[in-house]
C-alpha cells in the first residue's frame, strides 16, 4: 500500500497522523480482502479548504468531514473480480 500524505493549515493534530492513517488503511484493505496494491492520497486540511473543494467538485457550499474521490466505481463493496477484466 502506498500512502501520499499531506497536512496543511495552521492546526497540527497532536497525533502521528501519517502512521495512524497507514495502519487504518492497511486494516481496511485486509478486512475487505483487497488482493491488489492500493494507492491512497490523504489530505488533512481546514474547513475553509474543504468547503472550497466541495463547492468546486460537488456543488455543495459547505464543509464536510470527508471528501473522497474513488478511482474505480465498484458495483458491490469488496467485489474485485471485475478488475481482472480491465487493462
């Protein structure tokens, strides 16, 4: 698993965020049985920036807790077989 981690803004959390993120992501991959190498980009940012991104990409003019952009649309959670048919 590859993690691209960024933290921006004036507030820094008093946690080892990157290490914790790697552990959580790896556990989620193991739990779902993902047989592929995964790449995750994680940005910890401010409410103002997440609001701007929500407005730009989702036409929602407010901050939310999470904003995600999957690279692949899955018909069923944890069903990876269809990926074998793709290039």
